[in-house]
C-alpha cells in the first residue's frame, strides 16, 4: 500500500561528501538502494520499497513474500539479489518484488556480488561458493588445481572487477586473492571492520568507531589514504556496501530505526 512515511532526508555539507537518510526501521535486518533512487528496507520479515525524495522517504510498495530476520540485499541491473541467512536461500527478485529464481545455499556467512551479477559466498565452514549466471545452483568455488577454495580465517571479502577478490583476515591483514588461489598481501589495518573493493583498484576499509569512523583506501602497493570521515556523533556503522549506482552505502542502527549514508567520493 502506498503511503507517506515521516522519515526525512538530510543533505550534509558538501565537504563531507555524503547524503544522510533517516530510516524507519533497523537496516541490519536488510537494506539496499537501487540505481533509480529507491530504497528497500526489511523489517520483521517484510520488505518495503521506498522512494527517496527531497525531504522524506515515501513507501510505495511492500513485497508479497516474507523472509527471515537477517537478509543481504544486493542490487543488480536485473533486480535485487536477496540472501536469506536464516532460511538459507538466495534468489533474484524484480524491483517490484516478483521472484525470478531461488535456490538453496547451506550455512552462508558472507554474501557479495560481482560485476556480472554472480553471487559469491563465504560459508560458515570457510569454504567459498558462488551462484553463477549459467548454473541453477550454488556451487563450490574451485582453484586452479580443481580443489575447493577454503579460507577459514576470512573476516570479510569483496569482489574485484577482474575476477579476483580482496579479503580481510582475522588479524586484519588485507590480501588480494586470485581465482586460482594465488594470494598477495596488500597491507594491514588493525582498526578495519569491513572492506570493499575500490573502483580505482585497491581496497576500501571501514575503520572505527574507536578513534573515529572513516573510510580508508589501501592501494595494491600498500599506500593508505583516508577518503571520507564520518560525522563524530553518528552510531556505529555496520553496513558497508554499494548502491545500484555504485556509490558507497553505509548504514547504522539507531534508537528509533536507522541512519544511512550515500557517499560520493573519488576512490
């Protein structure tokens, strides 16, 4: 049902390089922004679609299907990939909520997407798996010798444009991993919590909240540079991803719902 919600949109000073959106529900249950300025927010197993306006979020639709309480929603050119961590499913849905396909994924721990719309997983076992466009099921990711890729030390990862991916180990070592299993250390960042492959090469890290929350770029030669610093009074950022347009998407839980930032900075 269409309706107007009271959540407001705030434009932050240009020097900060971000737009903040007040959310009516906790974004950690599932949150995404597509390429057409619509936001998708899960709450109590239901996904609501909102238009991001100049001064408020306007609810335009609720998806008919219900989901578990912990979702990963990943925007693609074809629709919204929804990973349901509790029900152990991954599916593609149109931006109007119509399911295109769905399949099983056993004990997923982290889900990410690459530039081809393929969904990558690190399972709770540490094994890597993916759902490719030419397969109807989630399959193990194999190295050059045909062995399964297995990274039990992996804390977070993000796909790179050329089929490689960046990974962060439990001791906050950043690595560039090739599909054949080859690995190259990039740098170490003790305060990093999440990572995201940078459009210009290298990897972006989300640091803080201790010492302040910021996004830091690590080049493949290990050079580090802060590219965005969060306002000091915002809650602990938990979501670190991208919108459908490719901008950086951050989100945090608040006492009354959530707060999201769309960050547009040179990477």
